[in-house]
C-alpha cells in the first residue's frame, strides 16, 4: 500500500462484495508476523478458499496471543 510520499507500507487483504471493497489489515511490511500472515493468505487463495473463510481465518489469527495456526516460514539463514 502506498500513501502520501511512501510514509507507511503495510500488507492488507482486500475483497469485494458488489461494489464495496472490504479490507483487513495484516501488518507492517517490516513485521515478521505480517509476512507470515501474508504468505498464509496467499496459500489460502491458491487453495481456492472463499473470501469469508479468509476473513474468519485472519480474524482468528489476530485474536490469538501466539499464532500456532500460522504456517511456519523457512528461515532465510541456513548457515550452521
């Protein structure tokens, strides 16, 4: 998302019902949790999940203090 002179960058999930655009904020592009949420939403979209299912899924993640249902992302540092 781009707003006035690149001040804020964030991920959000958007869908339309009729002519109304609905949005759910996922988080800042700098946040690891937001990157995991974004990846999980992209996977769910690829698996043909309905927008209402994705909405409930995201809201469920947001209500959890720890996010055990968010898929794990492989670490970028694999040097041992």
